[in-house]
C-alpha cells in the first residue's frame, strides 16, 4: 500500500484534521541506515509531523526540521516539500549506545543544549531572500508536545498532534482549530463544540492503536458519529533532492584552498548523500571546473564588495 495523507473537516465548523501514514517512505529511509528503536521512533514521528505540517501550509517550498542534539543523537533532519516528497536522516555520536525507551530529552537534550529549528525554504526564492527559520523549544517528552507548543507560540493556532512510529510504521493525526475571522467564516448554526469533541475523541486512541491501525479505519473508528468533509487523499513518498550540481555548489562554498588540500590528500573527492546514499565523485578536473565556471559578474566584482 502506498503512503497516504487524508485531510478532513468537521462539518459547519472551523476544525480541520489530517491523518497520515508514511510507513513506506519511512522504511525506505531505513534502507540506507539502521537506527536503534528509540531513535527510529523519534525520526519516524518527525517525518509524520513534517508531512502533516507541510500539507497544512499554503506554502510552496520545503519544511526542514533539524535537531542538533547534545546527547547520543547529534543530528536529526527531516525534509518535506510541497508535493509531500520526504527525506530524513539521523547521526549518532561515535560509539553511542541507545537503549530502548530512551526519552526525547535523553536523546537530544541531555544537557539542555539541544537545538530544534523549523525552516520554511521557499521553492522560488527571490534574490537575497532568506528562508524563514523558527526555533522550537525542546520542552516536552515527545515530538508531538514540542511541536504543539511551538504552533501555539508562533502561529497562535490551536494544534493537536498524535504521532506514533516504530521501525516499520509511522503514522500521525493532526487537528487544528482555525481562527474565526470576525465570526464570518461560518453560515447559520456553527458547530462551536466541534473542537472539543474532535480532540476528546482523538485522545481516546492509544499509541499502540495508532501504530497498528490503518488511517481510514482510525478515522472511521474515531469519528463515525460526526459529519466530516473528506478530501481527495494525497500520497506522500520518499524522494531525495540531492544532485551533482548541489554537491558541486557545496564544494564551491568550501573554497578552492580547502578543496586543493583535500585533493592533495585523497586524489579524488568521494561524497555520499546522507539521505539516500547516492555517490558523487569529483576528481581534479571536476573540481577545477567548479572554480572556473564562475560568472563574469563574480570575476569583475571588486574584492571589497563581496558578501560573505
Ligand atoms: Zn540524496
């Protein structure tokens, strides 16, 4: 079965929801690297969260969730673009041992120095435009709590998340209460209690139930008494956006001196994508070309005018 994201709305209310199953994409992420269960659960949940938030935004670009951890997990990165193409990776500290049941705080915030950033990187950036980045406080025992708090603080939006992942499955449910701008959004008898009911019913599903039940069954089980507007399902999938050109740009940013040093040591640069494992080789000639293809504008720019 392919991965699915199902959006729905409670009839005559400002409550919207999304259920997602990205198990297939999550298993593909793990073809490259096996993770200890506690790390896998967290990364899988982050992937589900990224898909839910991405589908929820009117934003043509990529959501990047990045945690720089100070515990056994050094780095976790999840990206999801507007077409719901996902990729993810995690890096553990050398020799790190992670036992089952290790908590989020123990994994990435052991000394209170973990950093979690959510970046919105527009697909069509204007020249000089910087991606938007928000810092997420790592104040909770689960990814869902941490993101709920962030959404409340940064967007003033009531958002509830239920996430569950193991090494096979990654699923999630998002509920959101939209602001009623001037009370005009609804006609006639507005269902003002829908939010309370939606959250209360969702709170009855256990973590294990979310892991073991497909999302259509879950929607039925939770909301069979409700009138829902159900949208066309969307299909998230794993896809890596790496390319030879992007790797070349990264090498260019390191600078010619650094590259020459590395070439002198290694003879050839071998780069493997952290997300998909694709291999990129740059020999001396390839590297030389990186630095001679600079545009005329670069060549004539006076040294004092360069931006760093
Ligand atoms: Zn890649």
